[in-house]
C-alpha cells in the first residue's frame, strides 16, 4: 500500500512538473495569411523568459516584428507591435509542437491565420 501511495505521489509530481515545464524555445517556419487573405512566410523565434512567458520575433519580410507571449494549457497568446500598431495572436498548441493560430491588429477588421512549424 505504501509503495502504491508513493508511486501515485511520484506520478502526480511528474505530471505537474511536465505541465509547468513547457519550453517553446526555438526557431519555427511561418506560414500565414494576411487580413486580406494574401499568403506570407518566414521564420519566428521564441525565447522562454519564465515558466509561463516568452518573447517572440517574426521575420516575414521587412523589419522584424517583436512580441511578448504567454502560454496556458494548450494555448499560447502573443501581443506584438508592427509599424506602430498593436496586434494579438492566439495559437492552439498541437501535439506535434506546431502552433496553429489566428491574429489581428487593433481596431482593424478581419483576422489572419498563421501556422508555426518547429524546425
């Protein structure tokens, strides 16, 4: 009985650690569509800055786009600035590590789509 209890405690601790130890750091291939539906591609880099937060840099043409992100469960959200405008992207974290998202820019109509594929 004691061994069973210790095994259960160890398993719970392992699951809790895995849930808080997500690391999205790395380079991703970007495939997306603009608010108007035009396609774009490039790369993105994610750097973890705490257990729950990260910084992102997108390279999709022109100047790099920088942002701040956080994750919760199976969702990663990021705010960013682009040409002095503020935007938001919400990604669903896929089992294969890809991030499948929708994004918009403050006070503009429409949404774009973006897929980040780990390199």
